[in-house]
C-alpha cells in the first residue's frame, strides 16, 4: 500500500506555523477585530519544506 503522506521536514522559514493571523487594530462595523492572514512565502502555507523545484524556462 503506497504511503501518500511522506514525512517532510518542518519549514525553517515559518517553523511549522505557515499561517499567521495579524490583527490590524481596526474594528469592523460589527465590533470585531479585523484580521488578515498571511501565508508563509517559503512553503505557501503548508508548514513543510517541499522538494525544491527549479523552474527553468529558457526562451519563451
Ligand atoms: Zn513556511
């Protein structure tokens, strides 16, 4: 049986916390804090490092 979820190392950029919620300080009309989420640019929100794929496009 093939293993689909391979153990991957934790992303060193976000240390395993790829999605960060940032409080902007402003409040919405409902009185709730307005937050924005930012994904880790290194792992794109996965929390794991992926196999580096170099996209080499030569020419067009
Ligand atoms: Zn990351």
